[in-house]
C-alpha cells in the first residue's frame, strides 16, 4: 500500500487553503489565516501540521507493525 500523502484540493492564487489525505479523501483540513490577507507561509505551515497530526494518529499505528530491513 502506498504511503499516505498530503494533497492540496483548493488554492487561493498561489496559497494552499485546503488539503486532503490521499488515503482518506474524506479527511479534509482547511487553513485558518490569522489575518484578513492569507499568508502563504502561515497557511502552508498550518496545513502541514494538520496533516502531520492526522498521519501520526491514523496512519502511524499501521506502520509500527512493519519490520524494518
């Protein structure tokens, strides 16, 4: 099975604003900019953090049973 990846589903110009997991397309996360004007760096960090947390809680337990070679 392929490793789950972050996939951007919505953009605001060059700013990613919504993502999904390639293994769980029902899981989506939307960035919440702290100001009226979204910042690319802030949105990217929020989305990456949300995906990392999702991956740790949902997919990491699946990987823990695998034997490393």
